[in-house]
């Protein structure tokens, strides 16, 4: 489970069942930062801006490198949890 901390957020990236929760957390963090999808893509150095939209809509599973870039752009802590 992800817990929200004052300046750091832990994002859980695990099995497919947790994907929706992770996507929700990313979108919530993006909106809290006041960023549009295109702005986040630019800040995360993601070449295709539609990637953020595809991830948020569940059309694309992000790679770990994409997750890391998004987390860093949103000032989040990425934690991988094995269960």
C-alpha cells in the first residue's frame, strides 16, 4: 500500500491488480502539482506526450524507467514492493 508523506509519496508498482491504484496515485500527484499531461511529459523528458494520457487511461503499462522519470518529475519517491 502506498502512504502519503509530507514531501514524499511512495508509489507501489506490483502485480497487475495494483496497477489501477498506482495510476490513480500518479494522476492525483500530477493534478496536485498543477501540471497538464503534456507538461508532465516534458518535465519527465518523455518524448511522446500521449504516453502520460495512455498510462492514466490504462492503455499502456509504464516501464520502470518511465515510472522513475515521472516520479522524479513529480518529486515522488518510487518504491518497489514485493509480496
